[in-house]
C-alpha cells in the first residue's frame, strides 16, 4: 500500500490513498467525491493512473456532464466516432459512449451487448488512438461482465528473446471493420483478406509518450496483419505474441459495483470483458481521452516500468 498525502491548495482536498492490487497492474484510488477533487488531487490521481496503468475509484455519483467535466481534467476528450455500429440509439453527448445490453423499444441503448469482448486496446484502428478510457458503472448484473486488464510493459519485458527478435522493427495493421464484440461497424464491409482490411499500421513496440517506457502494442487479434509477411507467417507470429501477452499472470480482473469508475491507459494495457447473462441489465457510460500516434523512440527508458517489477506485486 502506498499513501499519498496531497497538499491542500483549496479546502476540499485532504487525503488521497492509492492501494495497489495484488497483481502486475491496477490500484484503487480512495479520494472521496471526484467532483470535489482540487487540482493537486487530480494531479495525484493522474500520477497514480500512470504508475498503476489502471485505477478504480469507487462510490461515485456522476451525471454525464460531471463525468465529462472530470475527464477534461485528465486530458482532451475524444468522441471515438467509429465506436458506432449504427444500430444503437444516438448518443446524448458525442463524448459519452453507452456500453450496454439494454434495449428500449427494440433499439439497443448502447454497444457491445452482453457478449464476450475480446482482448484489445481501444481505438488502435485509428491513426491516433486513445490515451485513457474511463468506464463508469450505472447498472451491473449480479455475476459476469468482469473487465480484465493485461500489463503490456511487462509483456514486452518478459518476452522470450527469440520472439522479441522476430518483431524487431515490425508493424501491425489494425483492422477497423469490427468492434471487440465482433459487430460490424457502420459503413464497413466484411473482411475477406486481412491484408486488405482497412486500418492504420502501428509499431508492435511503442514508447509511452508520458512515462517513456516501451510497451507491446497489439490492438486486437481478429483481422490483424503483420506488414510484409505472408498471411500464414503473420498468423503464426501473431498467435505466438497473443499467447504470450494474455497469460493470466500479466492480468488483473475487476469485479464491478455500481458507482465504480475505472480508468485505464490504452497505450500500455489491453482489456477484456467476460460475457454475462443477457437477462440482466448492464449500463456503463464511457469517456475517452485523445492520445498520440504510436511511435518507438530511440530515447525510451531501458529500465522496467516500476509497477512491472516483480517486487511491486
Ligand atoms: C470499452 C470496453 C468493457 C466492458 O468500453 O472499451 O471494452 O467492461 N468495455 O464493458
Ligand atoms: Mn474497449
């Protein structure tokens, strides 16, 4: 456990506590009502997020405008325009995506249904993907629907040398056709050949623009393609990378309660959602922050990210 005493610039901030999960990533930040956090508190929370890759703040009561106002204190919001499948209800706020299985008059109120959501990093299929995503729980089912995270700093660091060598200098083409629940996005055609799937290429190893550490950057497995290889070679190498990157010891899974706000860093984690019984309602509101174009920098730090060190567990 790590305690951070936040010096109060205003009367509201008292104590912000960061409790690390017993895993390779993740922490609970205890800071009371997020709406009342002053600038020093926000800075400490943001640092806890960079240090732990994903944080959960529990017991919140946030309207959409309050969620957006909080998000803007972390960074510029993005509206993730391609998250639309086209069949769901129009968004009330462009920056707020509803993630839900609930139907109203035969129309889904949101995206991703009750399906398994395969491991992925949000919006990797864009030239400039997201920095953070923040998911706020309004209604949750009694069981199922846990959200898991995997530490991609650690995945890179623990990669067998021969595999690490094989990906040197390579890029992955990230398909934008389907979302992580397997639904076709609005305006896209099914993929016949992964080499023709629409989407940008990004380096397989990227340097985190804020922390300076390198991380493995895989995006999403379906329809991914490693540029320049035959499809068979690409499939074989991708399978080896994914086997390595999603091993349970690299992960932490969150069990939701109403009022939880989970904030993760798409530049250094992947996430996964377990399916749940569609007879129960799950309603989450998501905001997301603008990121940067993935790049591998020559001046990246050579050391391990502190949260990825064995003693941090
Ligand atoms: C997302 C996502 C997982 C979940 O919102 O980006 O992948 O737990 N959601 O609903
Ligand atoms: Mn996601």
